[in-house]
C-alpha cells in the first residue's frame, strides 16, 4: 500500500510540472508574439509614401515582409489591402481596427491557419487565401456574413469546409488545386453560389450533388480523374463548363448556351453552331414561303390629273388617298363639268386651327375672260392648267378651292 501511494504522489508531481511547463511555454509564445508586434518593421523603399498617401487602396505585395507593419493597422480609411507574395505566417490582432476593409488579399504567403483577427473584419466582401498552407478554416469564419468571394486554391484541404454553408451571400468559391475527393451531400444549401472552381483535386466520380446546384453559372472540374459525366442540361443557369484533362471520351450534354472547355469541346460547339444555323435557315425559308402564299396588299397611290388623263371627280380623288370630305362636292357648271379651280391667292397670312389649315379668301369677281381685282388693274386670261396631286395637304387645299 505504501509503495502505491508513493507512485501516485510522484505521478501527480510530474503532471503539475508538465502543466506548469505548458503554461510557461504558452506565456513565452505570447510574450514573443507581442514583442514582435511591437517591433516596427523596416519599411522598404517607397512604402512610406504609400502609407501616408491617404489612398483607400494599399498594395504591399512582394515586399518580402515577414510581419505586417503595425502602421498599416492604423490606416482606418483602408478599403482594399493587398499583401500577396510575402512571407507572412499571421497578422497582428490590431488589424481588426480596419473596420472599413472590404478586400483582403493574402495569397502566396506561409499561413497555416487563417488569423482569427481576419474573421472580425465583418465588412469583408472578398478574401483571397490562395497558395498558403491551410488545411482547415476556423469556425469564426462564419462572422464574415457579407463575404461574396472566397479563393483558397493551392492549399491542402482534404475536406470541404462546412463553415461555408453559413455564408449566405457567397457567390464565388475557388478551391482548385487542393486534395478534395468528395463534396458534402448538402452542398446545394449554398444557393447563392454562382461560380465553383474544383480543378486539380482528386475526384474519381462526378459529384452528383452538383446537379442540384441550379444557380451555378461557372463550373470547373479540370485535372481530375472523372471518367464519365452526366447530362448537365438540368443546370439551367450554366454558362461555362470546363472538364479538360479528365479521362473522358467527349464532352457531356449541356444547354445550347454553355461554353465548353476540354478535349472535343471545339468540335462539339462547331457542330452545335452548324445545326443551329441550319434550324434558323429552315425557319426563315418557311416564313418566306408563308408570306409568298398570301395575297399581295393593294397599295392606293395618289392620282395625278393631267391633260391626257380622263377627267375624274373630286370624290374619285378622295377615295384614291383613303380620305373622306364632309359637305357637297358635286358643284358643276352649266355644261356638267367641274369648275376649274382658280389660281388666285391674295397674299394674306395663313391661319391654323385644330381642324386643319384655313385660308383667308376674298371674293373673286368674274368679268368676261379674266379675273378683276379691286385695287389692281391687272387682268388674267383663263388658261388650261394641270395639277399634280402629290401631297395629301395640297390635295385637300385644291379640293376646298373646287368646292368654292
């Protein structure tokens, strides 16, 4: 009994030492991180001007930073921050001060985890995490409720992150060049998704859940091991499907508006265009035949009154242009012919009302063979004149003069 009690005491002492050492290590890491954050990074040439420019867009890409300069976190006016192609492993917690940040690009760095501080940037709409060392996403990523675009290509994801289901506005998801073999059966819950890039993964079969993604417009499954594709005609919104570098004999069946990328895609689209043109040509031909079988419409032209043409009544002229005139138009002279219209015009201005043009006229005094004006001694002999009725308004004017 005594020996067993002594062993238990020794084990408890070891556990206390281990716990103490763990706590000590954790505290030491935190102190080191805080010290690193407090140390100002030496700024490369030209960066100082960028930091003091007041521009809402800051591009610090490929500057060989191992830590983000703390001064960046004080630029609360920033809306877009690009720090691609550096050697960042994390970001300072003070980056949460960038409340207005909408775009954050962290591609081509050395991050093994998404910094939790990033998950507090609630106004982010685009987040680029490609070409890092990620294998998972933190649960806190759900806080990015406004996120519309997430690119995580060229990482080490073996499973599809289910945290993405809680991002209601995510439209573009780039997960190419990862290690995915399957997709979750409830992926269809991501109803806002419009573009999905899954090239360079390890799919042996076409993920059937994609057939329920009716809102997808772009689907990229290049560089997988898929041997057979189902018909994609049930995806009504699909506009681009890429299947290149898969062991398949030809493209799948898709809608007429879908652009295909892959082996045999060019020939398939050429055939589709050919048959489409043939269908259009047949439709045009059928329409022309239908029109040819119809009775040609009668076109009423405007008649012309000349010396050689037989005399026509005013009613005949009105019928020819499809108009009707109120009042009696059969005013004839003693010999049964219409009186020829006079060409006299007194020069007075025209008056216009809603019913048409109305001319002020003076009474004409006929004496002998000519017209006599009150105040002028000119006499005009009546002469034979021809009138061409080429305009509708002129026709109406002539007809009124006939009726007078």
